[in-house]
């Protein structure tokens, strides 16, 4: 209760800061729109009756959705150090109004057949790419409106509450479509709602001062040179993590975990649509998948409570091994039968395992990486984290059946989790290796 009271007190202190209130409002509204947009996109790409709903189709759409986070993410900072971040928030959300509206218009006129499908994918990819810049701009601008000890609290609370706003927006987008019959209007409803909310977020961004979010001293020089520096930094970070041993091993384990989790995630979409719902029932399929996500979120929430307490007894590496074993149990459970209860319980176990392992990996990387390399290490972490999900989509395209369920598939995934756990337990280092500063790679050529 004491920690909860302190958090509430800090949030009230933050809300007394005008600049923070205005930036926070942009985040909440923008991410609520994200939730609506993602529900609309999921309905279009994964649950629309016009689409075949095959493993290859779902996997390819999933890879498209993740591509901006994998490719653009590491380079967003290069542009945010050149452009006014307030303008990024205002113009970026305005651009998303146009893109979301255009996607809805395509759905209402062309549908998802032939050129309509191609336009939806292109416009969706553009909107997700813009969103990557907006999330980075929200984080980069935060220190310009909050300083001192409250900055740590702001960094902890704002992403969490923003995620909550995204879930709320997604719920609103789902409810909007419930009263509509399956078809183009149903698929476009959440996108049109998202376009309106993006417009509100753009207007809210204009309440901030033109230069209030920085940068104070915009970076100059050739853009190509700066992008090349980022690429070299990623390579340097990877070399350092490998030489340091424990953080490099932790990232490899997380990549493997994320890869296997991605295969299960795509299988869950197909099971929700093709096994737990009547053919062509978009609303039922989407509702089933929403329950799967909810069960996964419950597991993840429990991880936030359990990991700090239990990992002290096992150590972070030991805790990761325990969670990999739990992930294997979740797959063995899913291999028994594709009933709704089994799928939801398995999702809860996997959500607990995935979030717990990520917390432990974050701790290892933060603890065992020198501050000079920490930024590059986490940039490489971000790339690896998302690339593993894209790789999972490639595997799922041919390994996952179109109805999403296969006893052999889930048994194989369980064995893979056990193999990763065994490798970390028997071959993983518990203490980082010394890396002489003079031998460590530099960010400069």
C-alpha cells in the first residue's frame, strides 16, 4: 500500500506540470487511437471473411505489421534529433488520419480482393511506420517537460498508462463493430474511429510550444552518415554483448523464446478464427482472440509481481530457465486438445513465462552492460526482439496448419523450449566476462 500511495502521489505531482499534462494527453489519445487502429487492422488482415484465413496469409500479414518496428526502430532517433518533436507528433497524427481514412475508403470501395488488398497492406505499413516515430518522439520529448526525480516516475508510468489507453481504445473499436454485420462496413468501422481519434491527438499536440519538446540543438550533417553511424553502433553493441557473455547469452535466449512465442501467437489467431468460431463469423473470431490476449495479459501482470520476489532466490538465469520450463508445459497443455479452456489456460501460462523471462533478461542486460554500451545494447536488443517475431512468421507460414492446431506442432515447440532451457542451465555463464575498455569496440570509425 505504501508503494501504491507513493506512486499516486508522484502522478499527482506530475499532473501539476502543464507541459507534462499536455504531452501526456497526446500520448493517451494517440495510443487509444493505436488500439482502435490495431483492432481494425486485425479484423481486416486476420479475421475478415473475405480473406482465406490460411497460415501463410496470416503469417505474411503479421510480418508486414512488424516490419516497421524491426527496420525503422533503431534509426528513429536520427530523425528525432533533427526534427522538432512537437511537429512530429502533430504532423504524424495528421498523416495517420489520412492513412486510416484511406484504408477505410479502400475497404468500402475495393474490398480485400486484388488491388484492394495491396493498397490496404501498403497503407497499413505506412501508418505503422509513422506510429514508430510517434512513440519514439513521445519518449524523447518527456525530459523536456519533466526533470529531477520525477523523470524516473514519468518514464515508468507513462508507457504503462499509454498501453492501458491502447487496450481501452482497442475495446472501443471492438465494441463499435459488434452491432455491424460482417462486411466492408464492419471492417472499416474501427479504422474510421481511429482516424477521428488521431485527429484529436494532432490538435492536442499543437497546445505544446513549437520548440518545447526540442531538440535544442538540431543535429546537422549528412543524413546518410548518421544512419551509417547507427548501423555501426548496432554492430559494436552486438560484439560487446557477445564478448561480455552473460548479456549476449540472455539476448540469444530471449530471441529464441520470442521466436517460439511468435509461432504460438500466429497459431492462436488461426485457432480463434478457424476452430473456436463458426466459418465467416468475424466478430466471434475476434472475440476469441481478444480472450486469448486477455489471458496472456493476466499472465504478464502476474509476472510483474512474481519475478522481483522469486528471481532473488533463483538468480535471473535460473528464473529464465524456470520460465522456459513453464513455457514448455504450456505447449504440452495445448497439445492435448484445442478447447477454449485449454487455449486460455495455455495462453496465461505462456504470458507469465514470456513476461517473466523478459524482465530477467532486461535485468541481466542492464546489470552486466557498461553504461558506455548500454544504449547500443538495447538498440540491438530491440532489433533482435522484433526480428525474432518476423522469423516466427516465416516459419509459421509452412509449419502451422490452417486451422492453427497440431499436436505434433505444439509437442515440437515444447521440446524446443526444453532445449533452450537445458542450454542456458548447463552452458550459460552466471558471471560476465571482463572486457578491457581498450579492446572494446568503438562507435567511431
